[in-house]
């Protein structure tokens, strides 16, 4: 038999009865076990390793886009068979990704400054 526990609502005239089985279903799922999230090797106990790897790959992808755009411009200026459209697209992609990186950095810096202003 399911036990029903009344949950008071703001209105003094109303009470809602929700079975315990439904209340358990509303609880958030348990987080992923640490052994599935951690990195193997000597860095496994280092906190924040996932964020560090994500930022590193983000910066590397932006650097690669910049290098591709530079190679395309150099090839176009050297008279090689390079499309002006492809070159302009690679330049715009590089510029937008760099702007995104700057904005992400700004948001992270704002968050850090906000944390530093908090009184403990």
C-alpha cells in the first residue's frame, strides 16, 4: 500500500496529496559516478581537469582556424588556385571564433570578479 503524504500549498483551503512513488520520481537523478568522469593517469586526482581540457581544445580549434585563414590568404596572394569566397569565409570564421573566445573570457572574468566580491 502506498503512503500518501499531504503537501501544503499556499492556499489555506487546499492540500495536495502526492503518492511517495511520484515524489521519488521527481527527485533528480544521481550524478555520474566519479570513476566515469575522471581522467585516467597521474592527472586523475587534479580538480578541474575536464574544464582545463575543454578550454585547451577550444583555444586550439580557434588557433587552427586562424592558421587556415592565414594559409588561404597566403595562397590567394601567391596566385594559387584558391577561391576568394573560401578565403573570405575562412577569415570571417576565424574572426568570429576569436570574438567568441574573447567574450567567453570576459564572462569568466566577470564571474571570477563577482566571486571575489562575495563576503564569506
